[in-house]
């Protein structure tokens, strides 16, 4: 008996494997029909036919435990990952399952295979757990900040005065996060490096009398604006339009617009006459910054303060913009409440660490952390400060190009037209059910892409509920949720037109 046949016998019923698979498939389905079904090592794939019968339109994804077993049945699945795959399980799943579809995704083990390959099972399910944590964190971010992102896009596009383009050639970059270890590693960098600060590390730069060449910020929250009081006027500010930035900062500093590639974002950028640089949305600014900078330079990126953990006393290098809040605390508004909220967010830090460790070899080769590091990130090297290279003594300012922009009044007029167009689309389509059919179609027409994204930004909670209710066997609440989503979107568009574009 072959090895594969022997293993198959051990993980499937010896008498009626088809009936065993049918029973398992029926019992495993929840009260809705999943859009994605992810199975770990299903052996001879008896389950494939059963899920095809029960949920014909679901995407079936398999995570194998070996490279050379059960090859003949791989064709029964839509996507198959094996240990020899060029990317990790985490990245593989991330490339297939949009975060908003997480609630419509079913993850299932085939337990007999887990018992036969316990080590492989443990590794795959640890990757699945990391994927789910990161997706949940990003969903939480979108739910909290979706409307703020939409408002910030329009407001920022109005107030930006100077757009720049800049190239780094082969320069090495010192990238500063605001973790406590920045205090120890800051003095070790070479002055010849290109200095890039996250917004939260600006107070630390100011205190140490260093001017960063670039500051990157992606945070859309209200408190993020505090950081910019320490931003030098000459520093390039690299932001997506959705970030929270004071209008005075946008009017003073040269801005490099980061583009996450959404249709709505592209529409606003075109309406404003801006150029932009492609960037990757991430749950943490350091993820976005690392990917962006590695695309901008052929050199290496050295990260300092990337602790991905909270200290016992301080969660940031000092000084930090949030320090002012400790001085403003009182008996009825104690600073401990703020610290509790910040430390509660540390649940997602493990997921962010997993994101870094799941990057490809090209990323890991050029992205390094400067010591000291509170704990290791698998696959990411921890190093001492690099020696300066002769090529890096070039003057940074020589690589900057200034791009002309439309007048503020012209930008306001263009964006008002964009909002009016989206509202007219909603009114013309009419029935909320017709709108959801457009949203959930396999191929959204280009004319509706910006509208669909505006709906997601304006009413993300209803949008997520709608995804799940669209797959529920009891669809009684579907129309009500769709109508609520449309009403909320129209209200938000009216508010933006009235308050931001006057």
C-alpha cells in the first residue's frame, strides 16, 4: 500500500468515506451560506463534492500539510496552498479573502489529519489565527474611522497647498516609530541616513533637535492631529488623504500624497489635480511606511522604536504628544483611563508582528530593526546601526520636484460635483435592493465603484451586516438593512456637501 493510500485510510472512514464527508459537511455549516470555506488538510478531498452541493457559489480553499500527498484531488478545490508555496499561509489567505468578507468565511479542520500531522496542523492554524486577528483589527479600524476617512479625504484635498515628488535612489533610511526602545537606539544611527519619522515620533525628534526629511502618517483619529505641532516646516509630509492632519499643517508643509488605490480616493485625487504615490493600507503606520519606503529606495530601511509591545510604564518614547494629556487629567477624567484604552489596543500588536514576519524574502532582506528590540519578529533581522555609505551624502533636497495644483475654489467645485454625482446615482437607482445587487456583483461597473466605496465609508456597520444577511437562510431583515445603509449614506453625503464644501 502506498504512503498516500495508507494515510488516506487513517484519516477517512474505511467503510464509507463519502457518507462520512456528507455528514461532516452538513453539520459544519452555520445559519448562513459561507462565501469562503477554508479547510485544513482534507486528505482525499471527499469533502469537496459535498460543499459544492451544499454551497455551490462558495470559494473552496484548502491548506495542505504536505507537498506531495493527495495531489490528484487538488483540482477539486478553487485554491490550494502547500508548504512549498512561495508565500506563507497568512499572506495566501490575505490575497484571497477581503477583510469585509471575514464574517462570511468558514474555517474548518479535518481532525483526523490534525492528529496525523500535529506539528503541521499547529503551524497552519497559528497562521490562520494571525490572519483572523489582523483582519479583525483592520475591520475594527474601518468601522471606527470609515466616516472620518471620507471627511478627511475631502478636507485634506481642499487644504493642501504644495504637492511634491521625491526619489531616494539607493539611500538607506532610518525609520522611527515611537516605541520606548527609540530612546536607546536613536543616538546610534548614522547622520548620513535619510530620516523618516512617523507622526507619533515627531516630539522625540524635536526634543533631540533633529529635523526629519519625511514624516509619514496614516492615522485618521482626532488625537492624531496633536503630533503635528512638532513638525518642522521643511519636512515632507507623506499621507493618504484619509489621514487626520490640521489644515494649517497642510497649508504650510510640502505634501506627498499616498494612494491606497481605491476608486473614491482616485476620484478625489483627480478632482484635485494631484499626483500620488502608490501605498499599501495596513493596520499600523509602520506597515504602510515600511512597504512604501522599500519601493522608494534600493537601499535598506532600518526601523527604530518598532517595539510592537506596550511597556509597563510608558507605551511610547518620551517626550510624546500624548504627554500633555497626563498634565490635563483630573479626578473625573483620570489619565489612567487613557492609558487603559491605549494598552487595551495591544491585542492587535501580535497580529501586526505576524504581518511583518509573513512578508516575502525581498522585504525581509532590506527591512531591519535597530537594537534594542523588546522581542524578536520571526524573519526580521535585528541589527546594530549601519555604517554610512559614500553614496548617501547626496543632498536630499536636490531630489524634490514641486507639482502645480488647482486653485482651492476649483478643487471645491470639482468635489462638490463628485458628491452630487454620487447622490444622483443613489436616487436614480432607487430601490436599495438594486443598490446591493450592484455592490455584490462579481464585476462592479467603473461608474459605480466610487459610489460603492462611499457607501462602505459612510455606513460600514450596515454594509458588514448586509454581507452576512445576504447569505442567511432567513432573509427577512435584508431589505431593512439595505434601506438603512442607503439612508445613512445620503445623510453623510449631504453633510459633507454642506459642512466641508461651503
